[in-house]
C-alpha cells in the first residue's frame, strides 16, 4: 500500500507531497524538505556523505524515475547516483563521473604525491601537491597543473566531473600516485579514490564490490515487480505475479552503458554484453601475443645458450688428443735433455 508519495523535480527544484502543491527547495534545504514530506512514514539522512532513505513502522521505500523525464546527473538517475537501489554495492566510489563542477568546493585537505616516469618506466621525478584548503575542484586541478607536473602533462575535468591526466604529445610520460594523504569531507575518501587518479586506485575498486547483504541472505527479497507510479494512495503499487522487474533485470546485459577509457580501450557507449565480448577478445589476443612472445624469447635464449656452450664448452676427445701430444712432446724434450747431459759428461771426462 502506498502510504506517502513525494515527487521531486530537480529541474524546478520543487517537491510535491501526495500530489499536493509543489514547494521549493535548495541544495542546502533538500534533506529537511524531504524529511518534512516523508513525515512519520520515513526519514532521510546523510552519513559520511552517503544518502539513505528508510521507511518507518515496517514500511519500505521505493525510488523510481519518471519514465518520460527521468532525473539525471553525470549520466545517472537519482537513485543510481546515490546508490539507493544498487544490488551490487561498494564502500568507495567506483564511478568517476563525480558530477562535480570546477566551481564546486572540493572539501579536500592534505597533499598528494605523484610519480612521473618515462615511456620505458624510468623515474623522472616525484611531485607533492597540497590541496588548496577551502578551495574549489577547479583550484585543485589548477594546483596540480601549476606544479612541475605541468612540464610533462596536464589534468582536466570533463563535463561529468571526471578527472584525467594527459601527457604532452610525444613525451610518453606516465603518471602514478606515490602517496595520497588527502581526505574529503564528509566521506573521508582521498582525491585519488574520488577521481580515480592513477591505475592503482582504479584497480582497487574491483575488490570492493559486494552483493547487498539482505538480498544475499534471502533471495526472495529481490523485487520482481515494477512500481506503478499511477497508483492512488492507500492502494498497492505492486501487483502479485508481476515479473516486469525481473524481466528488466534479465535484460540488463542488453542495456547501453557508458564505459570510460581503460588500458588500450577507449571510452565508448555500448551494451554490457558487447563490451564484455570485446574485452574477452582483447584479453584473448593479448594472451596469445604474450604466449608467442614467450615462445620466441625461449627460442632466442636456447640459441644463445647453445652458442655460449660452443664457445665455453670442452670437447673431451679434442682435449685428450692435445694432452697426448703435449705428453709426447714433453717426453721427447726430456730425452733430448738427457742426451745433451750424457754428451757433456763425456766431454768432461775426455778433457781430464
């Protein structure tokens, strides 16, 4: 049964409760306005920068976008942006389209040390950049580019709030995070974790995913029906036997998703199944190329060892012949010396 309905219009910055008149809100008053709209039936709160909405008195909470004009920020809807309906969750940011603009306060304190290396992995220098206290995201980007990093490349922030580093053309310089002591209020994440700076931060996110504990403990809690936004107050918004939610979940592999650049793959928008197939193909080709390279390297190593053995090795037959020759030559030399001694002795006796 629908107990309370709060319609939020993020374009007009208004909220309407149970179809009543719309009231205005701002980013500063959003939470208070939402709690007022939920009344005794639920509550919303921010904890460590994460939004949570819960029902009261055994009530649940359903979040759905208008099918015609869905909410969107950095390409994600309201519930997706805050992880309200996520089946797979993570305690750290995993989507680096932060939605932050250069004019937004960064909330960062501390400093980050970046290591710059050549195309062949040679060390160039380590650069420590303090986060401007009380500064904006743009101030942080400017601080990065204003350091000696700017000699080798530059950081930029795109329209979705994703930060990236690009080396100067032809330099082949790579950037990695050496240490990061920055923290961002109120969630306490570092700049590298928030923006995915460096391969290490991006690689760590794969170990942070987990299935929602309540669903993992009881699969029957997985919602199978689809929320009916037109249902009236006091009536059910979910129908028994409705499997449209399950059908939509089964089709998620065919939904178009935006993928950021990773490794040799550029940024793209395609279905999850196509991306997975392409990724599998790339991995297979790289594995085959690595195997061929290993085989070639082993052949080269074997040939090098054979040639080294030819130069350094000992032929026993040849050495035996040489040893016999030297022995015979020694014996002949000894007999010659003995003959010379005998002749010398005879001459001495004749002279007496």
